């Protein structure tokens, strides 16, 4: 399973203090232009997915539906996380690159 690479990058970004998680913080990050990438858990509610999809489309922030709440939470060293935003351009690029390769 290759998504370990993405999750370990999320972990590194978190350790570097470059991620925010939780619905409120993720939304704030996107709306203030600090978020370069949004990850939403595949098992998040349809409502949550729709909200972030629309918001990211409007603010032109790339969004991916990836892993599950437990996986995202674990990568960040926290409990379940349905959404997170990466606030560093380089981490965002690296994570996107991994996600693109995975989908190819």
C-alpha cells in the first residue's frame, strides 16, 4: 500500500507545524489563503466532503479524498481527523506528487 508515503509526509509536515486539522481550522486555512492543499478522509460524511469540495473549488485550493479518519489522525499523531490543510507549499507539492502517482 503506497499511501504510507503520503501519510508519512503528512506526519513530517505536522511535526514541522505546517498542518492544521479539524473542520474549523481547515476551513480558516483555506479562506485565509494559507492552505496549499486539503486532504479529506474518504470516510468523512457526504456533507463534509461536499462542503470542502465547494470551498476548495471556489478558493482554487487542490483537494484530495484520501485514506480514512483513523489513518489521517494517526499520521498527525492525533485521534480521528476528517480534514486537514497543509500550510507549506513544498510539503503540499510533495504530497500532491505522491497522490498523483498513486492515482496514475
